[in-house]
């Protein structure tokens, strides 16, 4: 059974992963691995708690994409694959 609403597209974009929660502070480097109209998967140096609201600062543009963490999966030494659901899908990948 495929739970995905949309097809994924491989797209690697350098991003800065920022907290959108004023009680938390983090700014971590990362990169998208694949994207869809409703979400994406990013590579990050640490896991994030499910439900955490983050912003992806695209390094190629001066804009922030808001997303909610839906999963964090270990992907090797000091690397995690973070599944994100976008807050506004229409603002996503161009």
C-alpha cells in the first residue's frame, strides 16, 4: 500500500533547517533528497521530534518554507533522513 499523496522527484537543494518554535533554537545545515508537492525528505546531522515545526531556508533564494516533521530515520553515521509535510504546498519547489 502506498501512503504517498504525490510522486516524489529527486531534487538536491542545500538548505538551512531552522526552528519555527520560539522556545527552541536550532539552525542546522541540510539538503533535500527528494521532493513532492506536499512534502520532502531532507538529510540532516541530527533527528527532530515528530510534530516539530521547522523552516527550510533555501540557500539559492531568500525564502523560508514552513514544514512539520513527520519522521526521522537514521541514515548512517551522524546523518538522518527527515520526512517533512509542507505547511503551504503551493509555495514549495518553484
